[in-house]
C-alpha cells in the first residue's frame, strides 16, 4: 500500500503517518510551511496549487491520497472566507478530480461543524448538514465538491480533535491547554453548554487506516462514544493528573466573544463505523488512558 498524506505535519496527519508506517505501508507526506521530522519522502506544496499537487501525484503514484490538510482556525475562517473556501472546498474538489483521472482512491477529512447543533441527541451520517459559521460552510462545501467529482471517495467527519503530535511527541489540543492551566494553578472556566464527541487523533488515524484497508467508500463519523461537555472533559483530564477539580469553573459559550458562532451540540453517532469495522469506538476515558503518559506529572517539565 502506498499512501500520500496531505498535511502530514498536522496533528491528524502526523498520526496517520505513524499508523501507516506501523502497518508497513509506504508513506509520503506533504506540508505547507514547517517541514515534519518524519523519515519519509516529503514535498512542500500548497494544496490550492493544482499543478503542484499533480506533480506530486505523478511522482508518488499512490494507491490512496489522505487529505488531512485544511484551514481549521474557526475564527480565522470567519474573517477570511475566500481563503477558507479555497483550502477547504475548491482544493479538495480539484484533488478528487485528479485522483479519479489517475485511478487513485481519495479520503477527505471533514468535521462535526457541518451541523448546526440543534439536534437533541447524536448526528448520524445521513442527517442534513446546516453549518452556522464559515468554517463549517467551507467544510460542507468541500464534502460536496469531493463527492461530486468522486462518488467513490471516502469521507470521515471528526470532532474536537486532540492527542499526541507524532512529529514532536507533544500533547496537542484541548487537553494540553487544560493540563497547562491546572499545573500552573490557574482558574479555568469550561463550557457546560457545548456537547461534543472528542476524537483522539491516534485513534482516528487507526480507524482511517482500517477503512482504507477495507477499501471502504462513503461517509463515516469517527469519534469517541462519549458525548461530553468541555467541563466534563476537563474534569477527566484533572483525574488523569491526579488533581481535584477546584480550579475548574463552569462557564457558558456566551461568556466569550468570538467572531464565529459555535454549535452547541454536535455529538456524532459512530455506530456505522463500529458496524463496518466490527469493533467499538472508544470512550473518552479509554482514549485518555491511551495517552496517560502525557499526564504523568513526574515526567513533565
């Protein structure tokens, strides 16, 4: 198996590189600005540059392209709409077309933010997206562009991604921020009016590779089973650190003034991927246990 991973220096991309290497797959990566430390063939490209992408595809001749590259700054997308749609929508569509022309399978990574958060439960793959901010709109447009160009494409939606960056072995995302504040003794307000199903990047990478190995197509939600609030997530992190929750305070999204609105409830139903792969998706507790070394205060600087 030969994989080309677009955005190999991102949190998810770095984990896909590692998961693919662990399986003995040949792996090539691309990056936009900062060169990853992986000992694999690497190409610096802008995915919006169609000619540059074509040159890499022709050189690598992959079996699969895994698109982890994206503009994920939610507020930045709100302020730079045109660029967000270039990166998150137009470029994936163009790459999907190039893959079809070269008989290459294509996997595109999307987000739970394609939903408006008004469902009192969990979102299934066939629920109608209704994004409420430019990030979600650009990602939903990307899904549509990809499927229009490549009906056999594989799309995975992730939620609240965090984990160990496998290029630096550093904890990244929400748990790193909470861990740092707790260890510094800072009061940390966390939302109780937002519900998500967090996605650990390492787990998502393994699931992505399993779906590729099974030669799947279509849309899959990839996340933990646990529908939780940031406050509950923070409490679980405090538990991993062996600290009490006194530094955590309950907050509301309305307490923070941000350019982009966030949906209040985007928990994803993961039963489809569970049934397809014949195994359960992890709980939040299981996922945090998998990176427990990152919470070992005896080894932290």
